[in-house]
């Protein structure tokens, strides 16, 4: 049997069973629900998404090169498409009711909408690269520079499957967006620490400042004007990073583990008083 076909069959079998388990788990209380909730956020979600995306690719390449990769991706596509069809078939009422896909098909056309969704999958490796950076690189910066620690599960999670009426096609793409948005948001939070720490200077291009101020609030909250002096930069760094502080200037401290512990300690002290 051709190696590509072998990889395809193994992918169908293993991923099919895995997806079936993920679908059934929430319906097996109480243990199944606890397991499903744990798998819906990092770090376990990273393992789930890895098994559904890049691990089969890597195994396919290792076993059969490009043919192995093609077999793995074909198997994944068949599993995904089959799951969508079966999920919609078992949720007939929701499938026949209001749907995101129906509205967008009418708005931009069925073919462009579906093609665009598949094209968006090309961004998947890019988001995985960002995720690997969050897992492997940022902890080194924390160790070396004292940057704040984050609970990844507060960003990297999926929960839209709990939305009533979201089924099949719509559900798959909403979960994909759910995952990507969390990676983007956490990456931006980490990058804000890096940017304000190493170069707290406003961009000389005013339009760039306008475009970036939402993702980098410190542009208006502490960065030195482009026509300032290096003495201003030094003064800013000394003022912002005194007392062991290393987070970006407008950092939402409530989202850091250290801040949560301080809040817990403050609450405990208040109760004692």
C-alpha cells in the first residue's frame, strides 16, 4: 500500500476517534464535563489543537515525505467535513434556523465565502509560530528581565461551543477564530511589555502612532515624544521601572498572577481587620 494512503487511513482512524471523544466527553457528567473544560483552555488545549493540526503533518512528513503530508492533510479534511455534516444532521433544528453561514453566503456569495474560510487556514502555521514564541521565548524574558507572568488559559481557550444554536460549519470556524484571537491577544500583551521596556519612544510617523495606539496604549501613556531627548527616555525608564516593576506602563495588573496574589492577600488582611 502506498505510504500516502497509509497515512491517510491512520489519520482518519486516529483523528476520527479523537474528535468523537471530544464530542462525547461533555455529555458524560460529571467527569466528562470536567475533562472537557480542562481541554478547552491552555495548557491542555495546546495539546488538543496540536493533535488536530501540526502533529499529523509532522508524522506524515517523517513517514512519507510530501506524500505523507498530503495523506495527513487529506485525512484531516475528510474528518473535519464528516464531523460538520454529522453535527448538523444531529442538530436539525439549529441547522435549519438562523445561521452565520447562511447570512454570509447571501452577502458575499456561497463560493467566495467558503473559499475564503479555507484560505484562512493558511494562517494556521503563523499562529502556531506565535504560540510557540509565547510558550518558549517569553518565559526566558521573564527569567532574564522579570516581565510579568500570565495565566495562558485566560487567553488561550475556546468557549463558543457553549453558544446555543452554533452548530456544524459555523461552530468549527468560530472555534478556530476563538483560538486565534486568544493567541493574538496574549502575544500583544507580551509584546507591550517588550516594546515599552526596550524602546519607549513614540514613532516619528504620526499616522503609525494613530494606528498602533489601541494595541500599544503606552504610546499615549508614557512613551517619549519623537522630538524628545535621550535624557527624557532615561528619565522615563528610571521612573517606570523602579521598585522592581517590569510590566508595560498601562498594564492591567489584575490579569497577572502576582497581582492576583496581592489582591488575595489584601482581601485576607481586610477580613482579619
